[in-house]
C-alpha cells in the first residue's frame, strides 16, 4: 500500500509551497509527485500546481526543502 506525505514549506518571498511525496513502503525512497504553490486574493485561497514552463524554476529554499524532506519522509513511520 502506497503512503502519501504532504509537507508545506515557504520560499524566500514567504509564499507557501505544498510538496507531495509518495513511497511504496517503509524505508523505500519517496518520489516527489506534486509541487503546488498557494494563490490567494485575500478572501479565498487555492493551491495551483507549479509548472516550470509557466512559473519559472523553483525558488532555492523550496529546492533545499525537497532535498531535506526526501530523507525524512523515507524514515517516517
């Protein structure tokens, strides 16, 4: 049974990003399946899928968070 982990982190400009990892079982290497960024107009908040073609490269702090959390998700229960 696959396990799904969702982690929320911030970029340099304090915009929240939601990272979704999936792993097959305990101890297996997780795969990053979805990166979403928060979009809001003050009243409603939604999560949009991050696309490098439209939004450019991921901010540096988000790339660091992906590397950091990949190992912690691997050993999480």
